[in-house]
C-alpha cells in the first residue's frame, strides 16, 4: 500500500497513456494519488482527472510561476473548485525565486490569498519552494515566515486544522528548515532527488525528521528517480523513493509504505 502525494497526471505528458499510467500505479499497490493544479485551467483538469479515476484526488491552486494568470475572479473560481468532492488540498502554491516568472511581491500576495482560502475551506496546503541561492535559502526563509504567521492565526482561532496545515512539497531545504516546518506541523514531501548522488543534504533530512511528518511523492512527469533519470517519471516510481527512504532510515520498505500512506491519510483525509 503506497500513496503518491504529488503527481501531475493532467499534464500533456500523460495524454497518450493516462489510463495505463493509473492502472500501473494501482497494480503496484498505489491506492491514493494527489494531482495538484498550477493555475485555474490545470486545476479544473485535475478535478476532472480525479473524477475519472477512483484512486486520484485533486488539489487546486495557482503556482508562483503561473502568477501572471491571476485575475480578480481567480480566488472565487478556486473556491468553487475547492468545493468539489475529491478536492483535498489547496496547491500547488508558494514562492519560487529560481525562475522569478512572477514578481516576488505578486507571488507573496497570491500565496497569502490562497492560504486564507485554505483556512476558510479547512484544506491543507501543498507548498512549492524553490530558491535561487540554495545555501542561503531566501525563498525558504520567506515561505516559513509567511507560514508561521498563518499557522499562528489558525491557532488563535483554535482551529483543529492547525494540526494538519499541509506539506512542503519536494523538499530541498536543510534540517533546520525541516525542523522549523515540523514545529508548525507541516509534513515534508520527498521526491526522486533523494536517490541522486549529490543529494547528501536531503538524505540527512530524510534520516532525521520525525516519522510522522514524512510523505513520498513523484512530482511526475518530473524528477525521475535514479536509475531511470532521463525517462518520464510516473507514479509507479514512488516505490523507488520509498525503498531509498527505508535504506536511509535503516528499516524496511513495508514499514515506510505503511507509514507514509498513514501520514497522507491523516493529512488529506481521503
């Protein structure tokens, strides 16, 4: 039993064989898949894919790199999508200082609007963070500051939702950032780079974070794990990530599969 908590099944990479991709995942014991949107159009498509395939659920949101698509009615439309039966999260949202396709001030504004939507809907958030300076981590620093304020407001409202606010997707920070996120009850999403030769910092995080905050993701069709780099990633490869995590944490695959599936169920309530 496995869960892939981040895969873009609605992307055109899967147009030629989407039913087969989902079937392969199910045959491999993957019982839950989360498909996040990156703008309104892809969020609508994510909802459609979720309605078509029993194991697939959706998240809806506007990615920081797609912030230029934001318009006055976007939040209203996202609220409508978030009300659909198989939508279990708001995402993927956050800050991206690597590409900066959207001005940082607009990224922050969009992020904060969607955090408030998540609070209103009581849906966890799927948070994207990418830095232009990986050692200094300014995007991670700003993201954690925004999230700390947001979670503080949830706590002030005495919202039970503060105990399951979301996940830092495809985590690329250090142990200090992971610990700060964990203190706010955020999960840490681990993707294919954990299998890459130079990912020592990420493997340190995987070894040390409390097990209740651990999630596994493919981010397919991107971030294909070793030894399949260069191929299209797909949900069935989440098993490779789980196996690597089991090796790092000196346990067995079955334990990591059950643990991460249980964590995903607690977070997304699917």
